[in-house]
């Protein structure tokens, strides 16, 4: 029996284009505006792949594919609830307890599994010849990296990853970086296999005019994201002030009279970020250098910071207060804290304020501009990780005035640390409290008595 796929799906021209691209490329993203038919295509393309490629071309039966959503309520609403009336009985059987649709034997008995991503590690032993993700930007990059490990099947060389999504969400930054901006990690070996297809509401001739009218009535940033498929502005974005034309400038030689600072956000499994700042006479802050690395130990980071800081003097360096903490094995056996390790390399930090929301509000103020006012926070246009991640930061769903810590917030955190330290210095008067603290750190550091000068109340995080 031959599967009359064309008659079953009634794809639009754009959905057929997505099908051709998914056949040609191994990592295909169909993304952009709402209402373009992405979710429909995501549940039907796996049927095409299981039947035409796995069964008809390769002669393989019982091949498994998976369609993922962020959780089961979303999976039911966007996908599973549609199966009963879209997939005809002769095509196969839906097994409700296992959340799987099995193609009929005459079509190869391939299986489309419906799965959620609340904990991707539970699929550690699973294998799928095709993986599809609905709303990819709702997931952190680690989820994609993990799923990539499970994309394999005996006898199939061209396993597939496909996804559909709108702009926005905690994964907006990394998805845009890879598929839109085509900025890949240095070790990416399959760059040529990533392909993006933009969706617009006008791709779907079945949408009623009322739906488009409703999209036109949305607030500007929602309209640009969900109607136009604009990846530069989206709902949930924190720093809507960000404008490349106003906040970025070519590098220039920093005048010697300007005061310089450093700020640091620690990480090993997550990225570590150090940034260098200069303050002009008008109170404008210029971010002129960044170090953004992952998987480095403290000694490596400190050595690179020292290399990049040669021949420069800093008023102070500020860091996440967590690096001053004594806990766990460090507390039990008396070893160095992270801050003490940096101090051993000659890098003395003061702890950053823990007032997160105040820090983000201050950053809004520094980024703000209008027809009569220039922004007070400016970035050299060579700072690719700040430029990539700060505009992509999103609000937390629960702590609505704070930033979602699941997004890539490290470059933003360093800016927050620096701006709050400037605010708490009360206008950089001579010998401010922060500078006095730094002087005491330097003085006590001369005796290398690490356990004493990091334990006093003077060096506890600001409240």
C-alpha cells in the first residue's frame, strides 16, 4: 500500500519548502512569526521521514522519532490533542499510555514518540533517528546539546534535528546566535548543516483576517516578534532600550585621565565573564574589553586577566559576592576561596552588591537615551558576547522584576556589579568607602594572610 502523503497533509508552499530543507540539512529551524503553520509541519514531517526515507529508501522498520515540547501540558495542547482528528486510522495507531503514534505495518511500523523536556537527562539511553522540538527558544542550550547526543540510529547516517519556534524565551539568545547570526562554537564540525527558514503570518493562507488584525493590535515588540518574526525585539526582553546604533561604537584609545575598573562573574561549567570599563569626566561608562570563557579553572582565568590588564591601573575590581564564600570542602579543610585564589595572582576583588533588581534598574538608566540624551553605558563593537547576550536577556516568570537566571546572563551581571559599585561609591569622591576597603585588602595582602583578610565583616557582601 502506498502512502498518499500529499493528500494527507495539504502543505502550504512554505511548509513544502521547509520539507525540502529538512531533507537536505541535518539541523533545520523553521522559525519566526506565529500562525505560520510550524507546529503542524513539526508533527507531519516525521511521518514523511519515517516512511519515505527510513522505510522506502533504506528498508528499515520500527525506526523511532521524537517530538518534544517543554512540558506535557504544552505537548498536549500543541500536538497530541490534534492527532486524533488529523492522523487517519489507516495511517497507524496512537498508544495513549506510552504517548506514541505507531505507523501501520504497511508503512514501516515507524514510531513517533511525544516527549517532554522537563528533564532531558531521562532520555540518556534513548536513540532517535529524528528529533523535533516545538518552541525551541523555551529551552536552554544545554537541552539542545543533550538531545544532539541521542540523535542516532543503526543504519542511518543522516539522522535529523528539526525545530519550530517564535522569537523570545530563555533560549532566544543561543538559538539566534546559531541559526540566525551563524556564530558557531570553534569546535562545531557541522556548520554547513544548520539551516534557517523564516516564517511569516502570510505564509498560511488558511489564517482568518481577524487573526492578522489581532496581531496588528499587539504592543509594538510583541507585534514585531509574532507578526513580523523579528528576532531583534521580542516579548519578555529585558533591555528593550538596546540599540546597536546608539550603544555600540568602534574601539578608540582610552584617555589616561579616565578611571578604569574591572568586573567579574565567575563560572566554570557556565561561562566566566570579566569586563573592563572606563569612566569619562561626564559619568559615561565605556565597556572596552571582555573575557568570556567556559571550562577554565581560576588559575587560567587569572593569568589571562593579568595578560589582558598589562600596563593598566584600576580604581577597583568588583566580583560576584559568591566567590568570597567559605563553604563545603573549602570551609572544612581550610583551603582557598575563589577570591583568595585570585588574590594569589595579584587580583584583589571587592564583593558586588546583592541587590539584583536595583542593579537592573540602574542598568536601564544607563542604557536609556532619547532625542536629547545620549546613553551613559556604551560598548566597543568588538565585544561579541556582550552584544549577543545582553539584548537576549529575559524576565523571570516568578520574580517578574528580576532576570531569568536560566538565560545567558553573565555579561549582564558584570555590568550590574560595576554600575552598583559606582553608585555605592557616592559619586567617586576621594577615598570613598569602596576605595578604603580596597586599600585595606591591598595592605593585608602584603603579608599573604589570606584567611584573615577575607573573613572579617569588612569584606562581606553589601546588603
